[in-house]
C-alpha cells in the first residue's frame, strides 16, 4: 500500500477496512494530503443533444421488448466536439472566467471527431482559449473522461497551469439491432479547475485495471460492438473491478454517487454493495443514456449544488477509477445542469439511423466546392471557429466576414482590427429552404442576425424554422456544417432562444 503525497492518489487498497485505518493514521481528512496543493472546482457545465430516442421504439423496430428510458441522439450537425463546446462554454461562463486566461484544455472523448487530426486544436480555438494553452486529448475508451480530469488536476496541483478546463464528451454509435443500442447515448460535462476560488475540492482517487475485453471498436470500424457474453462481463469483469473501487471510496461516506450503469441494472448492484444513499447518475442515464467518456462526470456535476461528499466512478476499457469531491457550498453552474440535459425532442428510430450515418440515401451527393484542407479554410479557420469580425478604427463599424472586407463597408477606412463578435442577437430577416440537394436536409433556415454589438451576420439556423420570426432572440452556437472527404467542418449557427 502506498500514498502519493503529491496527488493524493491511493494505491494498493483492498477496500476492506485498510482505507479507514490509513485515513486515521496519516491524518487524511476528506481525502486531502497536508501541505499539498488543493485543486478546486470553480465552475461546471453540461450539454446533451436535442433529440431523444425511446428504448421502446428501438425494440419495436426489431420485434422485441424495448426496455425503459431513452437515449440522447445527435442531430446531423452535432457530434462530440459540438457537445464539448456547449459544455465547456457553460462551465467557463459559470466560473466567470476569461477564456484567454485558461492555461490548458484537457478533453476526454472516446471517439474524437478527427481520427487523426486537429481535434484538440479545433475545440480550443472555438472556445477562445489562448494559442499558448497546453493540455491533452485523451481517447480510446469510456475511461478517457476521468483520465482527463485527473491529468488536469495533476497539472494544476503541480503548478504547470493556473486554470484548467476539463471537458468530457461522447456520442456512442452502436451497431443496429444490438442490445447496447437501447442504452447508447450522448452527452458532455465540463469543469473549470484552479487553486483559488470555487466551492469544491478534488479529493482522493482509486484505480483498478484488468486486461479484459468488453465493448470495443476495431480498426476501421464505426460501430461499437456489443458484449460477447453479458453474464461473463457482469460476474467476472464489471462487478469485481467497479465494486472494488467503489468500496475503496465508501469509508469516506459520500452522500451522493455517480456510478457506471451500462445496462440499466449493474449500477444498482454496485450501489447496494457500498450502501450508496443517493445515486445521482441514475436520472442522467434515464435521460441521455450511456454517454461513454462523459457518463461519470455528467452523472455527478448536477449533484454539486449542495454541500457534502460526492463520489464519481468511471469504467471502460478494462479500467475503473473513482474520485472524491468535497463540496463546501453549491458549485457555480451545478444548479443549471438538469435544465441543460433534459430539453429533448422525441425522434424516430429511422431518424436515428439516418443521423448516425447507418441509413444512407441513394443517389449522387454534391460535394463542397472547396475541400476542407484548402487555403480558404486554412486562412479562415480562426475567423470561423472564433467568430471574428473586423472593427473599423475610424468609425467603429464591425465588418463581417473580415476576410472579405479589407476596407470598412461604412466609411471605406483601411484600418481594421479583429474583434470577437457577440454571441447573442436578433433576427433581422430569414428564409426557410424547403428543397435542398444532398447532403443538405430540408427544411434549411438561413437568417440575417443583428448581433448585440452592432454587427450583422448571415448564418444557418439550428432549427427547422418553425420557431423563427423577425425580432426573435437567438444565441450563436458551434455546430458541424458538413462532413466532407472524411473531415468534419465546423462553424456557428443561430439557435432561437426560448421565449420568457
């Protein structure tokens, strides 16, 4: 048995009383080592796609019982990166942080949008982080979400960064007709970490690993394979490894837990073993399904709205890790998490297959006129991802897009400076296209937006047009515009705000 005095990691625990003895002997209180840097949670955020697929509808499509609950489903313009942006933006706003002052971004995502490309750089740029921000992209299994949190916490504790943004996101694509299809969902969570401020701290952690295969995706495959033997997975893999980690944290008497629940029943088994009084993740699983890398943290961030001890356990890829969070007072942003993930519109099973790319229409599609790796995208990447405009030094007019306006459109002045455009505005006018060539889907609304900073911009609308009206308030959100030559292309769309 050993204690890492720098990170507060606990190794070699059996979960049979040694944890409590060690706590008393070493002076550990609430999982913090005396004299080491305490990492604090300054703000949190969450996100989920706007569509929901009922488990019963999946079962009906395959002439079997459908099960309970529903799972979140990405629209064609949503993916792991747009979900990460939504959650990250919410966490930064809750923390009251300046994005350019965040030193690093740690992103946990089982399946990044670029198989081999600038996934981390695109997200960091879209969030408005400084070019010198460090961090890492962790992927490869649902365990990558908790890995991102621990890596960021270690960097903050070590003094490598002052403020870190942790984002975890996933959108599981299961094989059609598999048992896992009724459970596979999508979602994201985010936390801002630092050494000052905040009302919660990260405590001890425990990890176990066994080199055993469960759900996986092979090279060149797009769908996640289901379990080979459900009973073997339950009795020989999941319950032993997850139960041991949960038992190691139980002596600290967490008042609320987030536990992995890949089939809707195993979470309750672990909860019974450790006597968990409240499992907050149960409601999250029922609403968005199994969100993979995001599941553990998405299941706990909403419960950080009350003082107490919280425990989050993640599982995936033969590894299980649990961490204690000591909450002194409600964490900024936690109270809004429930509203962020429960606003979903029912979708049919056919639509789910189309959105995932598992049901493809025949016929020719029209490719983009300009490939994603062209000079246009290379020179305009920051303009699109950071939503930049060009303000005239002489008259103050904001010109959009800046790459098309070397001179002010109002006074003709040549002195322009790059500025970030406002993220909210009002619809000036709009049109809804009801006939569109593939791969675009009709109806496709496009609106001219008068932003709150005085700029005017034309964008697609993240809606079917039914909620649009002149004068309607909108918020600009990052979305995926196209998937061309195997490359996702991102930009901003206007999302109508709910009426007061």
